[in-house]
C-alpha cells in the first residue's frame, strides 16, 4: 500500500470521526448541540468550525498545509474542545506534516564518491591513524554551494540532493582506502585533516567548480605533539552547473587532496629534504 492510498483512507476515517455527536465533558454533562456545557461556541481554527458534512476537517487540512507550527497548537486545542480521541488528532498531525495531502514527497538523490579509486599510496611516514574533522557548518550531509562574489555571503544547500554522509566522513573513507596503513612493527603517527571548505562555487550561472580547503597535521603518538602542518587548497571544474556536476567536481577535488597530502608527507623526512626523523618521532 503506497502513501497516497494510506492518506486517502486516513482522510475518510477523519471525516467519519469528525461528525459531532453527544460529547461528554469531564463532569458528564453534554449539550444538545453535541458540545460540552460551559464551552462557548467557537469559530475554531481561523474561522473553521466542525460540521456534519465534514467540511471543517477538509478546511482544517488545507489550513494545516499553510503552517505546521500553528497546526500543532490548534490540534491540541481541538482535541480538548471536541473531546475526540487522541488518535484523531494524531491523524490530523500526520496529514499536516505531509505538507500537501495526497502528494508524495519529492525523491532525494544521494551522492557519494563512486567506487573506490585504484590509486593506493604507501605513506612515506608510518601512520597509526588517519582522521578527518570538519566545523559545524560542514557537519551535515547537505550539498552546499555558493557564488563567487565577495558581496554574497550566503551558503546555500540543494533541496533535492544530498551526500550519503557528511563531507568529513566521505573524505576520511576515501583516504583510508587510498593509504596503506599497515604497520607490521606497530607505532605510527596520527594524520589529521581539518576541513575549512567543501562546496561548489559558481563563477557564473553556467560554470562552477568544487573547492576543498583543508589543513593537514602530522601528530606524534606521544603527548599529541604537532610535528608538521600544511595548508592545502584544491579545486576541480564541474562538468554541469547543477548538483550532479558539483558532486563529481568535489569527488575529483577530494582525490587531488589525497594525492597532495601523500606528496606532502614525502617531503617531511630528513632524507627527502625535511626536518623530521619520522622513524623516531612516530614510534
């Protein structure tokens, strides 16, 4: 049974349940009009009142679609006024929460980075653990985009497209697949990536690119001492000015980020011109 059928049955049940009959107040007294004695005749929700035809409920459903927050407050009031069972009010709340009665919600398209890449890096520095962190504004699975305009500070999100996970989790999974973290002798440093930006940037209505701005940190396993850090910014052109183009561009930019991190690790060892004795520092 699909959602439209369920909603149809629920509306029919609500019409039948909404026909006023003898209603008993807590003291047990009822009025001839079917409402509790002592409760004034009320116009109900914004001029709507229950009727034998059920039009009051239909009007309420239409009104519910305008304001979910106000609907919840009025539904609690209606439960008290009509003395209807809580299940009736719950049904109304369900209809109100659907946005448009009888209309299925639009499908959400989920994106990821595709199958695992074929490039495997053997880190020049022994790594015990790899983690990716992100600030709060990159903590959801929303696909974010913005415009390359200094005066436009909006950070927007596609409504019908989302990532399968938050950006930090996507990049961390891709990096763990790409990096060989096998350490037969134990030990190893911690590699931490801190994301600052992960979004699709529009240069014009028809052109855009994916941008990742991050900081790479190499941390000693002892006392969490910072051994080295580097700022890395990568970008990739989007093939189309939409969510699908942005997803592909950010996937390509993520692969670039992984490659640049691997190259950076290769420059830290003393034998490669760096300042670190990584075999000693990462024990």
